[in-house]
C-alpha cells in the first residue's frame, strides 16, 4: 500500500487532528496530577503531539504540492492537445448524459 488515495490521506489528516485535540484536552485535565510518572507522561505526550503536528503539516504540504502538480500537468496536456481534450470531455458528457437519462 505504497500509494494512498486522496480520501485515505484526508481521513488520516482528520483523524490525526482529532487525536491531537483529544491528547491536548487530556493533558489539560490531568495538569493538576502530581508525581514523577504523571509529569513524565505529560512531557512524553507533549513531545509526541508536537511531532504529530509536524508530521501532519508535512503531509498537508505534500498533498497540496501533488495537487498543484496534477493541475499543472492537466493544464499542460490540455494546452498541448486541445482537440483531444475536447473529444474526451464530449465523450464523458455523452456517457453521463446517457446514464442520467436512464434514471
């Protein structure tokens, strides 16, 4: 599973945001807890949350960069092959029209 679909990436980003928010809320709720283990756990959670935020930001940047590259490639293809692009669009329109008219 080397290639993730856009939907999988979007779900992963949403899930990571929720996990980070939940972890931050947990840290706020346990701020009054005393003890070496509690403070050590909060420090580890804080470090992991910061790393997760960095990973999430990197994932978002990568997704945006790939979307821009795909848009540029499509734009170049349409400019280099306008009649082919028009033919493909017309074909897709005909197929969609036939599918819609059957309902």
